[in-house]
């Protein structure tokens, strides 16, 4: 469905969280899990190039409430990498496109100027309604070269694999099948331990569960597409799970 770049699209979002011990219901559904990063939701908006050249594509970051980022100035090297992602995806520089992801920067000291991308919502002006999450995930996965993206150790623990590398500072999540969820939770615990011990927030907030065959629907309001999404978070001062 063709859509204008002036129409705001809210990112898919689960409605509620459940305790870790209740997550087996998603295993029964055949869903996959992804790490839940301590990020600020970031929609990467590519606007049509004024010159028709992919090197000049305007790049904007938008939040999940329909607002353009104001408290973060995207460094030039990250803009360059986002344009590299645009080229790798083979997007049309004369159309607009929208990626869904998160900015790992001001939410935690452990990672700065880094973007995680887990979905593509608009491709060349076409809102990808009616498509499965797996089909859109595969579009992004096709531009990785198989390299892991490692969390910088900072001397606090061994490097941890957080996903698949796209560029130096942009990566995508991997899908964890149900029989590996204990391993995923162990990764969450190890990543957070050095910071939790000092009373700081988690680097990884838990797991997000997704139905790979879930169909993208219109997203004209903030709560949308929750039927194929779930989450379970680690205990913090803000929430029990």
C-alpha cells in the first residue's frame, strides 16, 4: 500500500509484559524470541534524495510517540552508516522508506551511538502491510555478512554476542527458538551483572517474543500489531517483569 512520507506510522508494540516463567505460552505458539535492548525506540526515516543520489538521502530519527528526535544529534559517521544500510537494502533514493529499531545511546553508559534494526515498515513508499514479520526480517538479514555484533567489553565482562553486524555501529537481532531461551536469559544476566551490582540499569531488559508469521497491519495509533508480539523484562525499580 503506497503511503505518503508525511503520514506517521507508529512502530509495532506489545501491549503488556509477562513474567519469565509464563513465557512458555509463546513457546507453545511456536514463536521466536529476540533480546530486548535498553534503547530509545528509533524509527529510521529515509526521505527522497534531492539529487536522486543515494549519498544525499536525508536521514531522520523518530520516536515511538510520533515525535522527531530532539535530544540526540546523530553523529555524521552514523548518518554515513545509515546511508550505507540504505544502499545495502537496495532502496530507491527517489522514494521514502522506514526502518524500525532502537538507539542505544543515552539510556545506558555501556553503549553509545549504536543502532539496532529489527524491522522494515515502509519500502520505497510502500507500507508493507499484509507481510509476515519473517519476510521483513529476511530483507534485513540479507544485508549482513554473517559477522556477529559483539557488545564492547569495557573490561567488565567477556565480549557478548548481541546480534548480527550490518556496519560498525549498526546491527540486527538474531532469532532465538524456544529451546534456546534459557541460553538467551543467561546472556541477559551476564550482560547486566556488572551494572546491576553497582545499582545501575540493565543493558538488556529481557526478551521480546514474536510470531514469525504475524502479519503487519496498519499502524495509525500507538498501540498496534500487538497480536504477534510479547515481552518479558528483568526486574528493576520501574517494573516487576
